[in-house]
C-alpha cells in the first residue's frame, strides 16, 4: 500500500530528526550506539555546506518519514562524479510503502541531470532486506571491497 508524501531537501530545522534517524539506522543495521551530539553536529555541517552532503527527506502530513544523504566522489577514470547514497532511513511504520524507492529515484534523476556517472552505496553485508531492495531497484553488486581504518 502506497501513501502520499513529498520529497524535499533537508533544511537546518530538520537536523534533530535527521540525527535521530541516523542513530536509529546505526542501531538497527549495525547494532552501533552513536553519540547524539556528534551526529547532530555532523548533520548540521552537511546541512550548512552541500559540499559535505545533501539530505533529501520524504515528508507525509508534516512528518519526516524517510531520508537519505548524498555525497559525491570524483572519478578521474570517468572525468565526472559518482553520487554516494548514505544515511538511508525509513520510519518503521512506513517501510514497504515506496518511500526509499521514491527517494532513490529522485536522487537518480538528480545525478543524471547533474551529469554524474553513476550511483554507489554501501550496505552492511548482513542487511539482507536492504540488499534485496537495492537489487530490486536495478543496482548491481560491485566488484570492489570496502576497506577502512578509523581514527
């Protein structure tokens, strides 16, 4: 069952709900407890500076029901940007109603309009529901493995 909602850019007034959603996502998908003040400051930085990230929100009857953030990565091989999809979250009672799919399609069109070369995202290897959704949206698993070293 689908519902009516709008998609809009995130604004500073949305920082608290975005931060809370980010914390919920980390706990649900990776069992990670994040520091609220740190997340809030990080969200605020992105909302103030689009070079750091852009949030897009799904809003239903004045309530934020879903979100994602995009960042960009320069590809010298392609001479253009990839868009990275991050901080994906849909409020539990609105899952399965097309919220993320609509946000994804919105960002996909935006990336094409900006002449980016593609969309990338990473997902926890055990998050089977999300992986299934990404396949349904036409994404393919990359040949790349993700490595990191946190400081």
